[in-house]
């Protein structure tokens, strides 16, 4: 059976000082083979499909889920076909192709690409298996293994006060919330659900207490670019006993989070991941009890990043800030 990497939980005193808290631990999901947490759920789903006789994984993602699907298929001796939207960078397309997948560009956004992926599977259901990027029970179950590891690795008697998680389609959030509930940490560990302005589908849904669809994505954090979160993430967020706070940050703050990860933890991550640090910083700045708390930051990772890409992201974020670009939430 193929297995995800058991990632490190590393204390970082420099980030603790930055955030003004008692302790910060990083769950280093960037250590997964594909570079992000996606391997946890995607391996579980892909292996299940293989056991059912599927020969080809078909996924829809212009980012980390696409790379993970390609990696998992190659690892399991399967083929992969990844449909990406037109907004996917050439850099990321080449990364996915480098894992051995066939890459097809289709549609203006992920939703259009996803419809195409489903069509491909419908045309050959005997040999093709659909692997969505975030909305599937096996993905959530796989992602919950992150919390299984945290419970073993956490060095303190009391559970962490909070855990910060970046949210795109909500698959990671659903897995983390499920894991916290399974281990009894849901009564004491608050969850900071981090999104960028312009990609805040969970924030809107939580405010309405019902699924809500954004008109468009207007954020450089493309890995967070789902017009609507999966229903499971919303249901679990609304029922989490310790509470879930949705925290929105600007693109500029997300890029700053990337720079702080690089400077203080020697980790290079994409803006979707920098968002978690930026959101924790913004949230804790308003918390009068912050200095007594211990928190976990999920370093979800990301492949759409290099030194050159980070510089591009910084320029894009600064330009948006300069021109006062309005983003929807």
C-alpha cells in the first residue's frame, strides 16, 4: 500500500516571537513527496480507484492537487490526465507534466476544468476514475491523518490552543476538523481558517451559515481559488466545539507571510500557504491572551513557487495594493 510521508512537527521560536505567543509549531506538509498535504487524501483515493480496476486518474486542478494526482498515479503504476484552467501558469503546467501526466487546458476557471474532467470519466467509466481536488470523503479521511500524527507528536499535555489552516475548496479543513473531533481536541483547539480577500468562499458561507458561491476569484493565491467550499467543510466548521474563525488577509499580507516563512523558518512556500501565517498574525494581534497560547501552523506547502515566482507574486500584490483593487469576499 502506498503511504504518504509522516511529516515533522517543528517548534519555531522566531515565529513565536513574531506572533507574540507562547509557542509555535509547524506541521511541515511541504515535506510530502509532491510538495503539499494533497498526497494524504489523493493516495488514499487513487489506491481505492486502482483496486476497483481503474487504469487512469482524471483530475481537475491547476495546482497542487493536479501535481499530487499525477504523482500518486505514477507511484501506483497508473496514468493521469489533469485538466487545468486557462489561468494556470506555464510554470505549473510543466511541473504537472513532469510527474508524467497528460495536461489539458480547458476553461476560464477551475469549475469549467472540472466539468471537462467529469466528461472524460463519463466517456470511459470502466478505465477512468475521477479524482476531485477537495470534495470527496476519501480525501477528507486521508487528510485527517495529519491530526493523527499531531496527537503523537505534540510535546505538551494540553492540546494546542489553535491551529491555522489555509482554505481553498475546504478538503484540508474538513480533514483537520474531522481529525480533531476523532481525538477529542475539538473541545479545546480553535481553528483559524485562513483565506485571501477575493477567494473567501468559506468566510461568506460561514456568515450566511449556508453554502455561498463567489462570482469570481480575484486573488493571486490561485491554490485557494474555489468559488464554493465543499459542504462537508462548512458543516464541520459550524459544529466545531471550540469554534472556527474565518480570517481574511490581503494578497500583500499573504506574500509577506511567504517572506516570513523564508526568513524565519527557511521554508519557501506559495501565497496560499503564506496566508495561514498572515491570518494567524492578524488574528492573534487582536487577542489579549495571545502571549499565553501555543498554536500550530499547517505549512500546507505548494509547488507553484520559486524565488522568481515569489518576486512576481510580490510585484502583483503591490500593484493591486497601489491601484486599490477591490476584491469580493
